[in-house]
C-alpha cells in the first residue's frame, strides 16, 4: 500500500511541476506538443486542448511536457515563432522556473489545508485556523520550511566539498516509500504535510545549476544572455547527457544505501 501511495504522490508532484511549465509556455505563445500522464510508450490519446495532445502512457508514474524547440536542434532546422528557442531570454527563464513555482504553490496549498483541518498544539489540543488565517500562515510556513531546506542543503554541499558531509539523513526513493506510508497511517493531515515537504524539496533541488535540471537550463539561458550567442547544440546536448547520467548515478547510490539501511 505504501508503494501505491508513493507512486500517486510522486505522480501528482511531477504533474504539478510539468503543468507549471506548460501554462507559462502557453502564456508566451510557445507551442506545447504533448502533456503526458505517465511515461511512454503511449497507451491512449485522451484529448486535445489548445494545440496540445494529452496522453495516457503505460509507465504509471510521473508525467512530462513536450515544448516545441526546448532543446536546440543540432541540424539547425528552421523553427517557427512559436518555438522556445525564438523567445527572449526572459520568457525562456519564466518557462523554466514555472515548474519550481508550481511546486511551491502546491506546497502552500497543502499546508494551508492542513491548518484548516487542524493541527495539535504544544498542549496537545487541536488548533484550527480560519480560511484566511490558514492561507496566510500556510504561506509563512512554506517560506520558513524553504529557508530551512536551503540552509540544510548548503551545509550538506559545503560538507561534500570539505570532506565531512553527513549523508545519513539523505533519503532516496526507497526511504521515501517508507516515510510516506508512515505519514499516511497517521492521517490525512500528516500525509499532506509530508507531501508539502517533498514538493518544497523538489522545487529547491530543481534549481541546482546542474544540466538536465531546471537550474542547469536557467544557467544556460544566463550564459547565452551574457555571451549574446546561443550555446552550440552539440555542447548543450553533451552537457545535458552528462548531467542526467550523474543524477541517475546519484539516485542509484542513494537507493542502494536505503536498501542496505532497511536490511
């Protein structure tokens, strides 16, 4: 049951993230070819909305969005005015950061719902907030948690470079399955709170200037705006491939550590 809940949670968070990219791309009149629920191969085309195909795919977790011209074409084919590559750097940056903002807004919503439902205070009594109080304190809580996560990641990263990082608290997918199951067992408020924490973590980690993450893409946009030239497609694709390989390797290592810890 914990695995099913985890897949649902992960899928919702990824879909929220990709929806942020899609809506901002459409705002800037950038063509969005496909919004997929799950990952290919495709199972069924659900419907078409404003030029975008919404599809259901066989791998039942996560999702993706195909934005026209998001990745530079090494063959330098002619691209239209509705391409990501033809928009100014401000519009490109807005599209890239939209997924991060979507995850933060989703976390704010979840934390506000938790405060509406009620939480246990220091005296053990249930504390409920009014509608507007819940959303205001939900925003403050989102900002506070975000800052604490940024500080923790800063300590972790500096520790890695200085050789004294403590990786004991780093949790991978296997560890998250266990934690999500425990949170769900405690009730809907605990589950929503934990999902909000994951959503904030995903948004912040996605801003890391690593190729294959939104932060890496933002770094490329910043370099192009300063350099006044587009990054060569071959260099772009190589950097993305290397960045993706590093992320996969890190995920495998963390997952292996999670399994060893459980055993």
